[in-house]
């Protein structure tokens, strides 16, 4: 009995050994033994590999060296519009003015203490993001709406909102249209490459209204078509409508309808990857907001140097070392206000009651006056 049991165990062991040695090779076995590739071998786990060639602008941003590049070049490159009164517009002598231009000047003031060290690049809506991505410009200070898609998919970061806007409609008074509900069945002129067309689609679809779009690449083309009667209404940001109405032969014959159909936070953009540069651009704008709240402006800021106010002393760079945190001199905020002004000053001279546009502060008032503008504390 014992011999029979022993023979059974031995037989089982021999059978198992034969099964092991005679089994088929697994896929990729030969490649593993010889180093040769196998058509049936499983693909290796993906590994992140840096591309052989990298976009110069991306490299610059990633290295955190935009400030160094701007200083070495000796001037700042700002992207602006191709001509929008109140925001970025050149006169017949080539001198630029507007809220977006002053935002650019504030950055130059913070870096150089000199607002003349700037080169402006007029860009269409279609060109603006590519110009920033490619490194053609250092910062985009061109009426541009901050949206989730733009902030997450373009390799860009939006810093501060320098104007809170909303989309509206411009119509001829003789047409008798008094509100947006009267635009059912209308033909509408607009510029492509913006959020404008999407907002129109949302507004009309929600209200079961019909419409037809006539689109142009440039604002001036859309305005010309509207004036020629090719469409019933012109639509863009309300601030732009105030500006473009001035370009018409008889501005008084046209009215901006009361409704705003969207939120248009116009913001300043930089390339992703350079936190220092993003901070400089953001805080150069905040300095103008903080100055207005503190009662500092371009005419009284020198008198403020004798103050005992801790907030004002920090702002002027008299106390603390806040400039070095940005890679700037400690009087960077002083230079912004001395050379450019506070936010109230740039608003009033460019688009406010002291300008041709006559736009009320509205949402762009300081938070203490019921607006949305709110400077962050320098401390």
C-alpha cells in the first residue's frame, strides 16, 4: 500500500514538471531574452518625455525670466486693440491712450520708473492670443473677456480685471426699437473671434427669438456695415458701443439699448509658467486701486511721504521690503501712481464723465461706493 502511494506521488510530481517545461512561451518572451522587439509584446507604460524643441515663449515663462528679458530688452511689449477709443486708441501722431494703455503704462512704471519704455502691438481679436503665446508680446492689455475656457485651455493666465463690462446692442433711433425684445428677427453685425456671437446665440435661443448674424474680422468693418444699413443692430461690449457710436456720422441718431446680455470681465493676460511676472502684472494694477482707496493720486502722492499712516508708508515703500518680493524696487507702487495715476484718474480721463464717452463708474466704482473694484492689501 505504501509503495503504491509513493508511486502515485512521484507520478504527480513528474506530470507537473512535464506540464511546466512543455508549456508555450508567453508573448514577448523571446524579446525579453534577446532584446529584440516583439510584435506581440505588451506596450510599456507611458512615460512623460520632454519634446525635442520647445516654444521660446513657453521656455521663457517656465524659466521665470520674463522680467529679466524685459529689463535686458529695455522696454515692455504690450498687446492692445487696433483702435478702441477709451481703451486703446492711437491719435494721428501715434500716441496711444486708454484704460488698457494705462494698465500697460502702470507695469512699465513699476519696472522701469519710466512709462515711455513700451512698444504697443495692435492686435485683432483673432491675433491676440497667438501673439501672447508666441512671445510676440509680454502682456495682453487688450479688452479681453476672462472665461473658463480661455483661462484653462490656452496656456495663459488672467491676472486682474481692469474693467467690468457687459454686452449690449446699438440701434438706430428711427427704427423705434427701445429694448432687446424688439430685436426678434433682426440682423446683427458683430466681430468674430470673441465671446459676442456665443452670447447672442444664448440670449436669443433662451427667449425663442430669431436672428441673423453678419460677422466681420474687424470692429471697424462691423461698424461700417451697421452704418450702411446692412444690419439692424451692432453688438459688442457696452463700453465698445459708447466708443464706436462716436465714430458714426451722427452719433445722436443711435441709441444703446438698456439691457446687458452678458458678464464681460475684461482682464489682463500673461503666459502661464512665470509666477513672478504674473504677480508683477497683477500688483501693478492693484496699486492703482489701492491708491484710490487710500486717497493717493498723481498730484498728492509726494506730499504723502511725510505721513504716519502704516498703510500709506507700506504703499510708498517707506516701510517694509515689499518691492523685493516682486523683484522690483521698493518705490514701485509710488512710481505707478506718480506716473500713471490711481484707478479713478485713469477711468475718468479715458471713459468717464470727463471724457467723450461719458460712461458712469457703475460696476467699476470702488467697493465702498457700490462697485466691484477692490485692491488687495500691500502688507
